[in-house]
């Protein structure tokens, strides 16, 4: 039933190019979109920052990654991927939202 529903939503999304229906499928990605993260990060492509799949691969098996990355996203910084700095995302993005997005990134 769920699968069928997702298909219908995705189908509609494909046809209409809508963001809202997609949010029903992946809330964390919609949150990343809403929070401005996807302006600098692609899921599979590097933009200004690394792709989220590259981030997930880099920290695979690192148990402290989640808390490290939550702090990094909040305060910003550079040096892990190059000289381009990430600006601070806190307080404009809520702590809970950052946590949700980081958990999603690490699951990719
Ligand atoms: C203005 C562009 C920009 C925005 C907006 C941005 N980032 Fe980044 N992000 C970067 C850059 C550049 C880096 C690489 C920093 C480095 O090399 O240490 C980065 C790195 C990261 C990393 C990896 C950090 C590490 O130390 O390996 C994560 C995770 C991340 N960003 C998540 C987010 C999330 C979540 C948001 C939204 C709340 C966000 N970013 C918004 C540019 C951005």
C-alpha cells in the first residue's frame, strides 16, 4: 500500500516537477532544501561543498561522525575538504533540523 502511494506521489512529482509531494517521500531531504544546504551540496555532485554521498563515504564506520558533523554544520569551518569554508548554519537552522539532516547525510 505504501509502495503504491509513493509511486503515485513520485509519478505526480515527475509530471509536475513539484517539491511538496517529494517532501512526503523524504522529509530530511526537504529539510535540507528548506534550510539552504542544497544550494552548496548535491546528493551526488560536489557544488561549493562536497556531495553528501562523499561525506557519507568519508565518515563510514566513524562512530563520532554524527556529533562532529552536527557541530561543524552549526559553526561552519573549512579544511576537511579544501579551503572553501562553510558558513555557520546556526542559529538560523534549528538544532533538531541539523541533527535530522546530518543523520540523513550519513545514511546515504
Ligand atoms: C555557502 C555554502 C554552504 C552551505 C549553505 C552549506 N554548506 Fe555544508 N559545506 C560547505 C563547504 C564549502 C564545505 C567543506 C568544508 C571543509 O572543507 O571543511 C561543507 C561541508 C559540509 C559537511 C562535511 C563537514 C566535514 O567536516 O567533513 C557537512 C556534513 C555539511 N557541509 C552539511 C551541511 C548542511 C547540513 C547544511 C545546511 C544546514 C550545509 N552544509 C550548508 C558549504 C556549504
